[in-house]
C-alpha cells in the first residue's frame, strides 16, 4: 500500500471491470477512498470485495452515467459516506466499429450518451463538491481515437474527440477554483471491451503499435494516478496519450 492518494475520495465510473477496475484497485492501494460505479452490479460488488480484502476502502454504487438523477444520487451519497469528494475518473464507455453509412442514429446516440454526455454530466454533478474540497481533480478517459481518426468508428471518434475539448473547456473554467481537469488517451488496451472487437482488427493494431503489443489496464491507471495526485498540482487542461507509441507514427 502506498500513500500517493491519501486523503482523496474518488468516484470511478465503469469501475467494475477493465480500465476502470484497474483504477479502483490502484487508487485504493494508494490510500484513496473509492466509490466504484457501474451498471454491472455483480462485477462492481466483486471488485469492491477484493479491494476490502486487500485492506482498502471502497463502496459500490449502481450508476448509469447517462442519467442525471443517478449522478445526483452518486455525488450526494459519496459526500454522505466519505465526508467530501476530491477526485472523479470519468471512465465508463463503449465502442462499435461502424462507419458513416453503417452507423444508425440509435447507435450513434447510445455512444454519445455514455462517452460524451456521461462525462459532462459527471463534471457537472461533481463540481460543487470538488470546488469545496479546494483541491479537486477530474480525469476524463478519452482515447487515442479522440485525437486521430480511423475509417470505421464514426460515433466513437466524435464522442471521444468531444471529451478532449470538453476537458480543456472545463479546465479553463475552473482553473482558479481549485479543480484540475485533464484527459487520458489510451491506445489499444486488453480489456473486455477490446475483446468485443474482431480478432484480426486487434492483431493489426498490435502489430502496427511500435511497442508490438496491446497495453494493460494498469498502464492507464498509473497515468490517472499521477494526474489525480498532488504531484500533478500544476497540470490542467492537458491530454496524455498512453499508447505504446502508436499515435507518434
Ligand atoms: N480498451 C481499449 O482499447 C480502450 C482504448 C481507448 C479508450 N478506452 C476507453 O476506456 C474506457 C474503459 O474501457 P474498457 O476497455 O475498460 O471497457 P470495458 O467494457 O472493459 O469497461 C467499461 C465499463 O464501463 C461500464 N459502462 C458502460 N456503459 C455504462 C453506463 N451507461 N453507465 C455506467 N457504466 C457503464 C461497463 O459496464 C464496464 O464495466 C472507456 O471509456 C473506453 O472508451 C478503451
């Protein structure tokens, strides 16, 4: 156990599995009290049980990030449970592999609702408590695909690109109000989400990644850990790519 997040209270959305789960385990191990939120109750509860067994402090709350009322309840219950809120990782998200003509309005809206609207709702709901903390931090998990384009993910590119600029806008708005806001942009990472993509797609990305492999969820969590810790006290409105060199090409 470390202490880089001692005294922090963190909400991590989509914390039941994948990149979010790695955040939960790492943040708790570094001393944060962690509110794990997700629509997957069983997996979220199991993650919390593991954290507690390892000596950490965490609680699970059912939470659909697209619902404003869920956000209000999670923010209020976090403050009730832990006495405040210092940190939010807006991580929940999903993708599909649809191009411009193949995508449906329903599919487009569903991705935007979780990946983009959910991030804004999270910043909005958490901001009063973050400001009150005097030392708040938000990390929005975008994607390398929020910076570069590929031919077949129109909705995801749009939503993740929006997260990148919403992050900068919020960072500027709150720069003198004690809340830092940054975005993290993973390349391809081995998670349940990645496993829903076709095997040949994953192989091509791994092969064309300069480091020759997919990343691990912990590779993203360690970046967020730094950004949410006081070590990053002068960093706001910035974007951090963690992609094995892929975006450098
Ligand atoms: N895996 C990758 O290669 C990769 C690359 C770049 C960015 N990302 C981003 O990282 C984040 C985490 O992805 P992951 O790969 O760990 O995926 P994952 O599917 O393994 O985990 C995502 C979690 O978000 C939850 N979630 C989905 N919709 C939700 C909603 N409406 N409300 C609350 N929770 C919801 C899921 O239940 C799941 O537990 C996502 O934002 C994703 O876009 C992933």
